């Protein structure tokens, strides 16, 4: 599993609502992004954690 968050946050992530999305480029599997509750987090987005829920905020 990829470790994309600090340990204190990774311990609080509900992996039922957080999915890692991969793609295959030139035969190598690479991380494409993270889907949180149906919303894809993209480069430049802010992922907020309010103590209970994760959410994606667009720039």
C-alpha cells in the first residue's frame, strides 16, 4: 500500500471511502490519484481533515 499521508492521518483514514486509483503507463503501474467519497483529488487540490471526515477542495 502506498503511504501518501503522515502516520497520524493514515491512522484515521477510512479506507472504505478512500480509494487509490492506478493506471498502467508503458507497462508500469503508477498512481493516478486518490478518490475520496467519489471525488477525484487532483494535483493542486487541498485535502481537508476535520477530525472525522476527509474532503477535497478545488483551487
